[in-house]
């Protein structure tokens, strides 16, 4: 009987958390895209602001799942993968950004300073 009660309590917690997370996602979308946000442009532009907001929302979601299912979610493995992907993204961005800048310099200026 106790095991069935724990399953029902876990179901209720999952249901409540799912409802509030869905509400949060919808409100975030509505706030960012339906209304004009002046602070987005002041904070460094839409790309920086939206990626920061998405990253924080993702961390909150990961923390929520870790709270609900601690044995299923390995946060150290996930954070390591995020770090590796972020590092490789910025390395590629730097490499291709420098290549594009050099190509533009040679194309526009003929390689002469």
C-alpha cells in the first residue's frame, strides 16, 4: 500500500511540475516574442539575450528533472557534454570567423594594407 501511495505522490509532483514548466515556457515565449522588449537591445542584442534566457531555462529544466528523478539524471555527465559542445562551437566559430575575415580582406583590399 505504501509503494502505491509513493507512486501516486510522484505522479502528482510530476503533473504539477509539468504544468508549471509548460506555463513558464508559454509565458516566456509570449513575453519575448509578442511584446517589444527594450531591455533585449540594451543587453547586447537579441542573439545574446535569447541564448542566455534559453540556457538558464535549460538549467532550470535540468534541475527540475534532477529533483524529480535523481537516479535517472546524471548532471555531471550532462554538464561535461555541455562544456565540450560549447568549447567546440566557439573554436569552430573562431576558426571560420578568422577565415571569413581573411577572405574578405584579400577580396576587398587585394591583400595590400
